[in-house]
C-alpha cells in the first residue's frame, strides 16, 4: 500500500505561511472564472482573429522576420 505525502514549504522570515500550492490556486481562480463566462466565448475567437490580422499586415510581417 502506497501512501502519498504532501510537502508544504514556507518562505522563511515571513508571517504569512501559505503554501505555494494554495497561492497558485488562488491566482488561477480569476482566469478559470473568466474562461467560464460567455464573454470568453466571444473574446477568444475575436482575439485570435485580431492576432492573425495583425500578423498579416506589413508591420506584422516585418516583426515576424526580425524575430527569426
């Protein structure tokens, strides 16, 4: 029988002893909440379209070539 143990690390010298995993979960909550809203369903394709459009402009092509 295997036993899984969780290690919690604390930053030394601080009064706040929240684990890194807990802080990570708190930081991910707003993103997960936004992805569950109807606005995300509209903004995601719009953002992809604008990104591809900007890359197809002459300035976008020059920037792509300069990155290589």
